[in-house]
C-alpha cells in the first residue's frame, strides 16, 4: 500500500508538471459535486481524504450550499443511470443544478474545476456528452484521468477553448494533485 | 410401408430419444459438485438452519463458516445467484477452498440458487457442464440458468409482485434470486431462499455482503461494483485502488437505485445492518450477438461477433482477441473482495476482517484458477462437501 | 389460501392435464391407421413423457 502510494505520488507529480504551465494554483478547501450522479465526487472525496486534503462531497449540491471557506468547486461530469435513478433526478435537472452551483461559485470568486475521472465508461451516451459539455464550458480548469482522454477529446477541448488541462494517471492520484 | 412396422420403429425411436434426453437431463440435475473446504473451516451449516422455510428443499445450500475466534467483523460472500454466470460460484469456491481467517469471520455460500444450476436456459443451447483444468485433473461444475428450475418453482404468476415493495416485475423474475431479496418465509422457492439468507445475515451479524455476478458486454452496468449508499466510500476507494494498481480494465462503481427493488445491493442494506455490494464482470457468452454457444466460449470469453460489435463501439466493456477468460473473470471477483476487505479494515478497524491463503490477482492469471482448487479424492473426508 | 398452496394446487392440476394429453396421444398413436400421423404422435409424446417423469 505504501509503495503504491509513493509510486502514485511520483506519477501524479509527473502528470501535473507536464501541464503545469497554464494551470492556476489549486487551493483548498474543496467542495465536490457530480453532474449526473456518478460516483466521481465520492471518489475525489476519498482520494483527497487519503492525501490529507479537505474536500467535502455533496452529490446534491445547490447554489445555496456554495458558501463558507471553500476556495474551489470541483464538478465531475459523466452520468450514471443507476445513480440518477437512485437520486430521483435526470440529466437536465442535473445540468441545471450544477450550472447554478458553478455560477454561485464564480460569483464568490472560487475556482471551478470541471472533472472527468471515471474513464471511458462515463463517455458512452448523449447524457454523458451533455453533462461533460455543461460542466466544461464554465470550468476554469479541466481535470481528467488518462483513461477519460483515450481519444484525445479533452486535450482537444482544452486547446480549442484555451483552458488549462490537468491530466492524471487515475482517480486515486487526484488527492495528490489537490494538495 | 407396413403400418405395424412404422409404429414399432416410431415407438423404438421415442423410447430411445426419451431415454437419451432423460439421461442427459437427469445427469445434469443430479450431479454433485465437490468442494474441498480450506483448513480454516470452522463449521458447515445449511441455509435451512437459519430458516425452516427452505430446509430440505433443493436450495437448502451449504453455508461455509470460517471463524477466526478473534473478535472482528463478518462478511458473507454469495456465489451462484445466477447460475449462468459461472465465475460467480467458482470465485466463491476459491474462498471456500483456500481461506484462513485470522480476525473476524468469513461466511461463504457457493451456490445460493442451486435449483437454477440444474437446468439451462430454454433455446440457448448452453453446455450442461463446464470444466477447469487443475494440476490433479479436471474439475467439473453444472452450468445453469438465470432463474430457478421450473421443476422446483412452478407455476409463475402472470405478474410477479415483489414483496414487500409491491413493485411489478416480469413473471419469470419470481424465480430470479436477485429480484427476490429480502424474501419471505411463505413465498415461492427463491423468496424463501433469500429470506433464509437474510436471517443468516441478521443472525451472524454480517457487516458486509458481496454478491458475485457476470454480465453481457452490451449491458451498461459492467465491470463495476454496485453498492448500497452505506458502502459508497468503501466501494469508491476499492474501485480506485483496483483500477490504479491491479486491473488492466478499470472497475467502476455504481450507486444502488433506491426505487429498484428485489436486488441484493438494495434490499440487504435496507433490511439488515450489513452493507451490501455486488460485483459485475464481463462474460461474452451472455451477449445476444454471440456466435457458437459452447464451453469454449464460456471459458475463453472469445467471440468474433462480440469483438465485431466492440469495433463498432456498441459495447460497454473492451474486448479483443484475448477475450474475457474465466481465469481473469474469477481473479477480478476474488481480488475485488480482498481489496474491499482491505478498505473496510482501514475505515472500520474495530470490525476488521483479516484473511490469508487467497491467491493474488497475478497468481490466478499466471497459474490459472485451477491451481487453487483442490483434489477431493486426495482430501481428508471431513473436508469434502457437495454443493 | 397462501400463494405456495395455490401454486401447488395449480401444479398438481397441470400434471393431471399433462397426463390426460399423454394418454390421448398414446391412444391416438395406437388407433391411427395413417403412418405419418403415427410418427407425429410419437414425436409429440417425448416432452409429455419427460414432464411426467419430472426430468424436464
């Protein structure tokens, strides 16, 4: 476990340095939510916890919840039908909720990170695409794992929209990036 | 042609075909699967010991209990929910045959729906048995169906109304064990089976349960852990660790929908103190677009039609010429439980479950799962059981 | 009457119906004077016999 953590730290450091030129300094505490009720926010929360970073996750975060000491809002994209079924919501309602939360965060001077951390499994249908588009267009920084960018979609997106891109090995390495 | 001659020949053909078919069906239904329990076995109970409602029925399964005697938590590992998903019951058996528990308890049911393993799906031309090569010979299991055998649970209702939610489901789902949780003592066979399993979970004070499955690559809930909301953090961490450190194909995580009833990941968590998890792995033989359906496909997970669908991006899991061999599917399930326990122990040290003797993912891939299954003819009599 | 008892009653009735049809098919087989019909009766017998013996 320790060896793996050290290896991950190394990989994460490499990943961040490769793209660090355009990336603003990320500052916690973080508040994390999901646009599509996939477990991405829980994963970021757990990875941050393991790295000793304060990152609260709230899958039903509203604009009213974006307050307090938080410096950065992370919104994960990609949808889960099971997750949305569990929460009694749909992709349109999710996009509406997250857009309002992002607007509130920007108004409060927070940095907004648009994330995609669950790989190609969350890039399969039109709901995923809608969630990704809604989150990324308003994000200050794009954060993805390598598996999510297998086809270069996010690299191209970040280039086209001139947004800083942080690309990391996998979800477990996120905590180190947020440090 | 002489009528009498035709009738005699017809009758002989009827007797012969009925005899051959009957023998094959009987052989499938009556075959007993040997299990060589690991050295750490404490006792073997029956599901009927927890609820009389299932005692003496075909689903009165063996319950293998590994108790360290050291206070800690308890996990129930469930195999054989859907008997057409063989990696599920073999994964459970890898635990049964190799476990040593040093803290807490591990309880394993290799075949929770034995009835479903005594018939195959109508019109699908499934093989009746599947085999795994081992250093001492070939080990054989029954290949089954998704639902219990109609010989044991019949007739099906027009519409199956799940108890206690009242949710309407398809008629045959009354025989589908993973639509019958939490069950009831006076219901149909699978309802009584899950009720007995719930009684076990409550009586043994299980902290967590794992239900093994396999799924077609056309199905979106694939290569993932589905979890009750109380297991979100453990499942997320498990998924991340396995994806980062062990598996070549990532394992995801899904939340259990609150309004979809009858499934283990929802009902066990809702009706007991245990946190319920379900693991899915890709099995190309379950895909509708597969080619020849035989034991080779079942065990190798290689199919050119499924691969072609993958090339057209019609699948939710990757597949190449290497396929999804049974060894890999089983290794993923076994390692998922081992990692789940590791994370559970980190987050709940007061209810830790420590186990030894289980092969690593790399060992199972390198040597094959057969290397970790034991010869019943060479085992001490007291350690051989039949599922 | 609970669902299990009801199902058991239906199942017993089902086996009675199965037996009735099997007897009718066997009788038809012996009665017919047509060779093709005899073969057809023979083919029809197989699933009914397997069901009565609870093999399928």
